[in-house]
């Protein structure tokens, strides 16, 4: 009886793996649950040049560190920083935007480890880590990982104030950004001063960033990063009113503000 159950389990596992491989071959959407990546950065051409650039912002390749090819492309185009989404997958620090389905972690997850992504990201002057897990134990693991890497400018963003407090304690050298996804979260930050003690700045969805918001953030003494900006007119508008960082998926925009243009 036990042998029959084991054989049945193996057959089911093989069938699931076969179906998954077929789906991967014919459906690019499966990429999100097997590698944790998002679609590759935009290759759409951007025409024109920046007309005015008072203080160049840090240009971050949005999510490009989750896949080594996109990370290498961004580095080649002179991006200022590579963003890596960091989470624990099967006990390993990995680069992954989405959480793979639990039963696929061991048999089908194809995303890179944090260590592999870091090798490419560290070719640029700045690395941005987006923490997808939020426990103090997770932050401690990342701190141990960083302790064995050469120091560099490091930016960490998270959606949790508690996570940023843990980062302040365990990774004090990092600049800390609180992620803002919607208007309610932005309004909550405006009403509370609690963020000021744990965050150096805000990482805000681009559609929420108005000149009034930019002025308020600057008056609050916080840095401002906006995501995701893929067209030149919007980038110029944001720069005109002041911000410290912008996240883009567009290779041409990365090159326009290249840290070390070739």
C-alpha cells in the first residue's frame, strides 16, 4: 500500500512538472511564478534629450536585478543603480519580484540568488534592495550577507515602517525609503511624524507625485524617489520640481542619465 502511494506521488509530481514545462514553453506569463521576474525592461525608443537638468537624480533600473540579462543590459546602458527584489525562497536569499507558488519553489524556481544578482548590480556605484520579506530575522540575514561584501552606496526600500526600523538597527549604513503605493498611504505619512525617525525618504508611485507633493516632501526633509517613469516628458517634469531618484524600465532613459556614459 505504501509503495503504491509513493509511486502515485511520483507520477503526480512528474505530470505536474511536465505541465509546468509545457506552460513555460508556450506561456510567458508563467515566468512570474517560476522565476519571480516581471517583463523585461522597455526597449521602446525615447526621442529627444533632457532640456534642463539642475540636479541629476539617481536613475534606478526598476526590477532589473531580478534577471541577470536585464541587469547586464541596464549596466551596459549606464544605469545609476540596479534594483533587486529580495525575498527568502526555500531558505535562500533570492532575487524575485513575485513569490513563486509554494509547491514550485524546489522543482521549478529559476530566478537568481541574491548573491548572483549582486555580482552584476555591484558593477554600478549604487545598489537598491527592495525587501519583499519583512521579519527582523530576514533583515538580519541580509545584514550578514552584506557584511561580506565591499562597502558601497546602498539604498533599501520596504513597505513596512517596522522593517525600516530593523534596517536602521542592523544595516545602519543603508539609506532607507518607505514605499508608498496609494493615496491613502501617502496621506497617512503626511499625518504622522513616525516615519521621520526610521526613513530617509519616500519611494512613491509616479502617478501620486505632483509638484505639491514634491514640495511637501522636500519641506519635510525627506528624499523622494518616483516609480515607474518610462517617458521623457514625465521625467523632465519630475526633475523640474525636484527629486533624488527615479526608477525606470526604459534603457534609453537610463542612458540619457548615465552615470558613466560610454
